């Protein structure tokens, strides 16, 4: 039975494998950067809410 796809010789496939690893690395790096931005925004929102609660409890926002 013949293989479905012929394998590339190692000297020909090397650049494609390297490109695939680089592409996956860039995608993971972008995902981590986006998640870090969302986390920072959530932390700012949370600290703002904590400050509002503290001011309300102190009687500042009546």
C-alpha cells in the first residue's frame, strides 16, 4: 500500500519544520501577551472597585 503523502527529504524539510516551530512560538507569545493585558486590566478594575468600597465605607461617597 502506498503512503498517502510522500515524506520530504530531511535537507528539504528542515526549513519547513523551523518555520512551523517559529509560527507556533509567535502564536503562543501573542496569546500570552493578550492574556497579560487582560489580567492587568482586570487588576486595575479590581483595585478601583476596592478603593470605591473603602471610600464608601469611610463615608466619602454619600
